[in-house]
C-alpha cells in the first residue's frame, strides 16, 4: 500500500544533490600553497599568463576523484620543470574553465600539461607517461619556434 499523504510540515527536507565543485586534491593544492603556482580561473587570466615573455605550462588536472593519474601528474610537473632548469613557469587551470580550454586546444584528455610561448600555443602532453616520454616531448615542444 502507498502513502499518498502530503509530507508533514515539520518533516526533514529531502536530501539535495550537491552541485559544489569537487574538492581540490591535496597534491594539486600543494602546487599553489608550497610552490606558488597561480590558479587561473578565466580566459583573461590565461591570456595574461601565457602572453608573458618565455615558456609557460598550464596544468589541467581533471577530476582527481575519477582520474587516478591526477595526483601523479601534480607530482611530475614540478620535477619536469626542475629537470628543464625552470625553462617554463607553471599555473593550474581552475575546474570552471578546464573543459572549454581543453576544447579550444584540442587537448581532450586529463591530466594534461599545455605549453605556450609568449601567447602562442605550442602543444600538450596528455595523461601520465613514462619519464623519458616527458623528456622527449617537452624537449620537442620547447624547441619549437613560437
């Protein structure tokens, strides 16, 4: 038998589905807190950051709850930067604009490192790879004319 009576006024409200953004993984948060990487939240910030002189890498972490490679990439990026003797600066792309940036650059897989030189997009390294692949791909990207 079904109860079709209206809910009582003092009944607890039904649980709602949370629309809050995913919490940042601690290893991604560390990039800003300990290493000083900026978090870019809109395309004006991206243009300003990537338009500076030199090479720049934007880290698109993706959803760490669904993508187990995100924490690994958050550890790899500072090591990669150090290996290339700080030849590029780094920033993290905020969740709110990540999907649109991936579409614009055609770097559709996460996590991803997207490289620019003075406002010119050079390419991306998507997903976690082995170290020699990072070295080869980063060398190739940084060796391009911008």
